[in-house]
C-alpha cells in the first residue's frame, strides 16, 4: 500500500510529537512492503530523521508551522491546509494516517483514513484546555471533520477508547488501540555519579531528595495541587525534598497556567525548593528519574500517561491519577490518587519519601511493568487498522 502520513506533528515537542516520532518509524520498519509518504512542513522537515527506503518525505510549503499554528489560541491558515490537501491528493494514496487530530487537515474526498484521537480531555475539560470560546470552536470543528472523514479511529489505551465513546459518541466498533511505550533512552542510570550530575545541572543540592514532574504546565495537569502538596510535605523538615518541574517554560503553544503556578510557589515560600529547568533532553532526564523519589502526574485525566511510563522504565515509582490507564499499566508500581485529592497526593508523597523500602519495591515493579510495553506492538495495531480501513 501507499500510506500517506500527516507528519507535520513531527516538530511538536509534547506527547503528540513523541507519539508520531516513535510510532511511524516502528510502522515503516515492520512493514517494508508498504510505502510511507510523509507530508511535512518546514519545521517538521528540519526534525525529520526517518531514513528508510520505504519512507518518502514530501515537504509542503506553508506560511507557518502547523504545530505552532494549531495552538490553543490560534488557527491554521485555510491556504496552508489547502496546500496540504492538494499535496495529499497528488500522491495517489491507498490510505491515510493521521497520528494526531491536533494537526489534522481536510483530506481529498473518498480517501480512506485512520485518525488518531489521543483522549477526550479537551471535550471533558474545555475551560482547562482552551483560553477562549473561539479556540474551543476551532477545535470542535476540526475534530468533527476528522471523525467524519475517518473510517477508523485510533487511540492510545482502552481507557481513552471508553472515554471517546462516552464523551464524543464514537461507535466502539470504529475504535482501535495502539499503546505507547518508553523510548529506548529511558533506562536506569549506570552509576550514582550520573544521577548526581543530573541533579547538580538543575541546581538540586547534593544529598537532597526530589520529586519530578514532566509535561506541560496546563491547568488540567493540576500543578497547583502538586505545589500545595509539596509545600505541605516540605514544611518543617530539616532536610526538605525538592521539586523539579520539567517542561518548556517559553514558546509553549498550549494553554498554560505557568504564571499562576509560579505565583503559588512564591506565595507558599518554597521557591528555593522548586526548580524550572525547562526542556531536559531524554539522556539527562533518565538520570533525574533514576534518582527521584517519584514521578508526579496527578492530572484531571490522561489518555495514556507516557511521562509516568518513561519514569517507570528508569526505575522510578510513580504517583499518578486514577483517571488514566496508569493504575493498570503500572499496577503495583506506585500510588494512584483521585484527581483533585490534595490530601491523598500529600499522603502518597510522604509515604514514598519516608519509607524507602516501599519506594524501592514499587520502583522495581514499575520498571517491570514498563518493560512489557513496546512501540512495535502499537505500530502493529496501527498497521492492522490501516489495512482494515483500506480494504
């Protein structure tokens, strides 16, 4: 088959981009008999590093990066989307794959397609994911158009699939699941010196304990609750732990609550204990995970929860939301708390900080569970969905 791929999300620095950059190469490697025609804009082309004989990148001239233009309070140019549609039409494809609805663009009439909808978070929590009604309107139009054109819908977990049925009304028979996995870079540190150097690089003092959060600073991630729980745990301890908030601190195109979180850090007088290193490369991040008390991800909801799985692959316990597939994916590998339950989050942080034996046991289990996941499994599910849609 000639499979078209919307690879404009290759440039995305968040979960959408990571999903695309790991799943598509795995698909191409597993199916050398198929040709993958990957449509990219300039920003995606600059990061596109997939060099396989059955992969053909097609650069489409657009006025803006599609990843940037599809921001929380932005919109994409109709001319840019038309150029992508025309390029797709000219490619003589059998089927089309959108790794994320985030950068979806209208497809030529009659082209069979599989579109990935990662979760229903935007629909369940619109006020926490969009800064304006206008932004919500553009998102809703895009999702509805994508679902109308898609023969099948891909998502990343059974939990997300159930949510898409309940919230978006998608028929369960149209849904297929392609699970995610940690990248090969995420593995335990080889020595304590590597962990110490990574901590020093983000200004955590020697011998201090730390918790890690990785992701965007969006309201639905409940970072206000994280900071309040952390301040409670740190209070009156002679050697308080530190909190490392990893994620882009500027240039983020998603709806952010970073300023209010920073204000809360100042209000609670924990500024010396909270670190904002910005983006941290995977090789350095794995050492922060390896030495962490736990990875924190107590979001309102997660379609998959990849940061927790990546931390688990490095041998870290997790404290994560029950509104996700993580309690099943990482069963026994951490503590799972109801969204918004600050007391439970505080208790979980105290437990893993004060009981090293419990922490080590959970961390070992988390690593074992993460090791059972692979991008090849997700890629095979996506390929099966494409073959089914093209039939």
